[in-house]
C-alpha cells in the first residue's frame, strides 16, 4: 500500500456510513485534502449489520430535515457517483392505535408538508388497500410516507466512498488511529503506519466514539455521553403469498411500523424482516464484567430471542402470513445511543478544531444528512438548519456512565414513544438539584429536568393525580391545568416565587472587556448598575444566543443565559476571548429565586432589606435580604413587578423560607411559560435559533447599526433590512380547541403554508390561547387572519400588534 499522507486539512476517524458521508460532503464542498481512517474495512461497525431502513418521520424539525435530505441524496447517488445501489422506495405505513397517536401523526404530516413531503393520513380501510395481509380491526388509522424505504448499508457506504475518492479525498482502510496530540495549533493524528498533521479532527468512530473521545481530554474534552444497546432483528424465509403479490403488482410491500407495540416489519426479498424495540432490553459493554473489546469488527452478539416474544407474537397477529414463514437468521448487533436518542453532530465541547459525528442510532437514515451537516460545520462554521437537537454541547457535566446507560435503555425501550408536553421521562432523575430541592418537592413540586437541573413544572395539591399515565396527552386539560391557572393568578394578583436553579452565568472582566463585548453583540451595553438583553448573531445575522448582561463596572460584567446553553455560550465567548480578559463560569456556585407580582415590593419590605426598592426596571444591586447577602435584579420573565434574587447556594434555603413565610405562592416552569408567552418573550432554541435572523425574530430594537464597533452578521443584516425580511415574528391569538399550538405547527393562509409556530400556550391572564411564530412578511399585519394546524385541525388565528398581549405598555413591570 502507498505511504499514508503526512498532512491533511481534515482527518475523520471512523469508516461507517456517517464518516464516509462526511468525507463525501467535505469533498463536494471543495475540501478534498481530507483523510478518513478506518481500523478495519469500511462498514465494520454498526453499519454492516444495520437493517438499512430510511424513514423520514420525526417530530423534530431538524431530524426530519436531515432524514429527508438522506432520502433525496440516496435516490440520485448511484447515478451521481456511478455505483450500483439497491435502494427500494417502498413507502411506509405507521400504525396508530389511539387518538393521541393519530394526533402525533397529524403533527408530523404538517411538518412534512412544509418540507415538501407528501405524507398522508390513512383510515383503517385505506391501510388494507396498500397492505393486503394486515389486520386493521383495532386501529384508528395510519401515517403513510411514500418516500420511505430501505437501502443496502454496505452499498450506500461504498457509493459515498467512491464519490469522495473521485473528488480527491483519501480513505485509508486497515489503518487504525491510535491517539492524537496537539502541536503549534495543529492536530497530530497517530496511526500504526505514521502520523498525519491536520487542522481539524472528526470523531466518527461509532460505538468506539467514547474511546476515541478520551484522547481529547488533555485538550479540554470530556467523556462522550453514550452507551451501547443490543438490537436484534429477525430474517424470515419466503412467504408464497407475499411472493405472488409482489410479482403481480411489481413492487414490495410498504414497510410496516406498529409504533404502539414497538416493532417494524419489512418485506425482505419474498420474506420478512422483523425489528423489535423491546422494553426488557439489554445494554452491552456497560459494566466491568462486560468490557468494550479492542475490536468488534463484523461481529455479532449471541441470539437472545426470549425477550422478543411479545413483539413476535403481536407481529404474527397483525400480519398472519408471517406465522407461515420459517426463521432464517437473527442479527444481534451493537447500536450506540446518546441519552436522548439523537446523534452527536457538531463541535466537540471544549476542544478547538475538533468535531463529532457519532452515536447514531439510525445511521443509515440520517447518514446522508449528517454528512451535509458536519461538512457545513467544518467548512462554514454554521449549518443550514438549526441543529441544536444533535449538538454535542446540549449535554453538560451531568451525563456520567450510569446516567447514559439508564437513559439509553429508556430511549431504546420507548423508541417509538410519543413525547407529550406534560410527560417527564423518569429514568436517572436528580442529577443536579437546587439548594431547596427537598422543600420544593415537599410543597408538591412535580419536577422536570432542564439540562440536568431539577425544577418544579407545577405544584400539585393533595389528591391530584400525579401518575405518569395522567401525562399521556397532548391536551391542555389535566390535573396540572387548574394548578397552573392558580399559580398564574397568584403572580398576577399577589406575589409568587419560582425556584430557578441552573442559570448559566459567566463573569467577564479586564481592560477593554466592554469594547470587545460590543464586537460580539448586535446592540449596546447597559450602564453600570443596569442590565439589558444582548443578542449574539452569526455571520449570516442569525440568532446564536441571547444573554442578560449585568454591568458592575466599566469593564466588569455578569452574563446570564439558559441552563442548557452553558457549554454552547461559554464556548461562544471563550473562542474569541482576547488576551488580558478573564472569563469564569459560576453556574454551579449560585442559584436564583424569581419573586414577582404586584405585592413583591411589599414582600421584600416585610422580610427586611436595605436594598433600594425604588431603583427602576432593568437595574441591579448588591443587597441583604432577610439577613442574607445576595444580588437583586429588577427584572421579571413573568412580566410583572418583580426581582430575581441571585445568591450563593448556601444562602438559598434561608431566603426561600423567608419569601414563602411572607406569603409568596410557589409557581412552576409551566406557569412561567404561560406568563412569558403573554408578554411575547422569546425562549432559546424555540423562538430564538439559527433558523432565524435577528430581523426575522423581531429584534430590530436590539441592533445598533450605527455603533462604532463592527459585529458578526452586520453586513448580512443591513442587506436583509434593505431588501426586507422574508418572514417576521408574530404573536397570534388562536381559537384553539383542547390543545395549544406546539412547536413547528404550520400556519396557513388561502390554503398555503405561510409560516410556523415557535411556541404556544394558554394565557391565563388574557384568557386566550397564544402562539408565537414566524409568518411570511406580507402577513405581518395586525388583524391578519391565518389558520394554525394543531394536531390535524386548523384553527383561526389572528396576528396581534407588535406589543405584549398582557400589559402592552409595561406599566406593571415599571410600577
């Protein structure tokens, strides 16, 4: 074999479908000086034993985009690279047993229509017309996707490899990477055959990604959050009735997914492939007595069919001809899982010029889109679609081994589960708790996890149904609904307190800190003793993040942002930090109470404070409250008179007791969501994301085009301002039924999709269902009438004036 290159622009570690797709897309982007290293043969990991299903279905906008792109790429890939591909576009039928499942299908259908996909809802009698061997007596309906199908995993990987090689990229098989080191800003990737110096490294090592990730720990890395599941699928012999039907009609049966029983059933030649996702599942390589082997290339686990008996029996009842087939083969192989079931694609947390494209549970379906996304990250520094759902930085320091195993098993056992807005997945709780966690739970707090932090979603009263079963609904009504209403009314009429641990908080200081910060944000900075919101655009003028900026001195700031944004936003600041400035993360050291409502000033006076409670809205000050040192910020995400109490963890129990003792009503995150939507306040990675520019997001007042400092995206925003944004942020009142608009519900006008919702909730102060969203700019007119599709039913929606629905002049905030 020829000598390996000594240098390259990018080195990809791992030769599965995702690694090879990444190489292909880099080469297509003109980055041909790239090398892929594979320890064995291409596809030796999870790719070779994958079933090869290529669905588009998802209720995640970004995942659906990625999978849709894969189907489009694979259709033309064989011809594009001159390589034969067995890609069968059979369509798929996803069975629905319940009203709730059909609502989920309707939501996915709306998203798919927006992306140009022709998804259909089928009645039970229409299912049999497409799949004649099925029993439909107990079904409510189905979702049909004509673009679904299956592809040969080895062929698609080899086709992508040929395309990459033809464009000039290099693939080195049987050349394992053995480690990395750093030298003069370059990476040195070590192999048994020599070293390769490169600018950028990509970890695409599949179920070995965690082992590869350990090499990067000396350079700021962390343990890759993942585990490995044993997944089995069964190949059955020929079924004469299926053979005869296929010959008569000239195509295969649609792929069948019984998502409520948790399996797929696919025609395999003239037999079947049955793939269950069983609840009594098994993790592998998760304990000291079952270590990850040095090499598991082209290997499988022993069969373990006993745990699949329920799914096998159900599939035979659903498609009785399956019982006629003999079992030909069992495939039992390793599949990697991240704690939420989504892959890791994007910047490697804490490590310069390193990326991840690994931990793919559905690597074949997502491989094409993943290669596109990874190449965009590497070559452009941003992606076409906001990919936070897959960004490695979404997990922070709470994803230890036990957490990853517990959550991975939970996701696998509920692979097709519906993700209801009121439901909390119960595995691995209490990873991060506030200083008053036990007190919050004793008050009836029903907890949710926010980047690992436990926060109360609502407070149950004695006798309320707090079972997991009660949360299995998309509808607004439930035991939580009267409690949320009461919590909102307490904030409106009296005073409430929300325990809010986990804010990401960074201190920035040093000579020139203010001038530098002005080069990163679109707007201005507050005066000393004041605070404001700052928006960080990317080079396209899109919204990277939002931070609250508290100014302590001319060059001393605290920046506060969402809990889940901790690693993302810290990296955004640290990546460009000039010498002489200091940036420190204090997220773990402090906690926050939100005390808000018209009686909040009286409450502080009652419990004792020397703070100046007449300081205006958007001010902050050091203070003593109830004898405890803290900082008070006069701001309220709830849109009422109020303060945030920021204090060291040790001070929080006494502060919380004092506030409760003075009569504050505890309220939760679901009440806060309702309150903030009534004010039109945006939430990160819903209303605020890189899918939208600052102008589209209605953040014009936070842009200072005339300031002395240049900032990212200024040219793009100026051009967009001159041309006019294609879409604009709107607040809508909705004549909703039992459910409010979820994220990415389609907005309609004159029979056409004209936008999407970014969040929605019932507003208890205004007595209306509200949605925030983006709409075609010509419809950004108060009084414009639209329709919003909520789980398959279109409801009248009216565009509101560009002001909060509740207290539009902010008189209550400023009181």
